[in-house]
C-alpha cells in the first residue's frame, strides 16, 4: 500500500542522493501500476506519482522546487541542513 509517508520518504532518498532519478521514476511508475493507495480520495498521491513518473522527460525534470512543492502537498516541510565533509 502506498501512503503519503512512503512517497515522502522516497523523495527524501532522492534528495539525499541515495537513489537516482531513473530509480525514482521507475518506482513511481511501478507504484502507479499497482494502484493501491491509502486515503487518496483527492488523488494527491496518484498526481504526485504521475509527476515523478514524467520526470525522466527532460522538459519536466524533478527540481528541488518540485520536491519542495510535492512535500508540501504531502504535509511535510523541507529544511536544508548543511554539514562539513
């Protein structure tokens, strides 16, 4: 079952460079095909996954701003934390 938290967690993995954009796109496409969403009467999760799935097309992409907007729709506020390497 795909929940908003699962989507938010996956976006965080992408933003932290733990998964690639193609991995993110593939995951979103597979999740859409499974069509098993929790509490999605407004189709928020489906619309977000469709947006992510289209990110492999250069014209769409998946920018940090896109991720921030998506996370807001999921009820999560992004904060940037910088540490020295």
